[in-house]
C-alpha cells in the first residue's frame, strides 16, 4: 500500500519539530532526530534535508499562512520565522557532505547564544 503524500504544512510541522528537538535538548542524538523525521515524513529525511526544505518557498508560504499569534504544532509563528531564517543561514554555511553534525552544533550554539529561543 502506498503512503499518502505529505502536505507542505505537514512537512513544515515535522521539519520545525526536528529543529526544535535540537534547539531544546543538548543531549538529543542525531539518530533520534532522523528517526522522528522518517516516522513523520518517510525514508530519506534527515536533519540536513529538513533544514534544506525549510529554506524553500513552500516552507515560507506555509509560515506566512499561519495567523499572527498562531502556532504550527507547538511552534509559534514568530519562532517558526526565526527557525526558517536560521535554516537558510545554516544551509548556506554548511556543506551537504557531513553537514548534519555541523548543523546540529550550529543549532545548539544558536540557542545557547540567544539567537533562537
């Protein structure tokens, strides 16, 4: 049986959840983030793939569609906007090969530094 294709809103929610897992927990393992993404979205999804998806037009369109003061999943619109912007910076700075661990460290550093809350 074929799985139903995920909507952009479902992708946004799952990708934000993955990023927030890293932001909220210094001890979360990359394999746990990957497992959560693959459970929610399917095989092939990784933290780097999620961050890259967040840089696209579909993600931004979905974030903009959230009403002011609203949430997507457990993420407020304002935080979603910050995470999407940050994902663009990470993807620009981190190479795709072996970039997941660097992305993980960058997310953790941003939270500790106060640029994401």
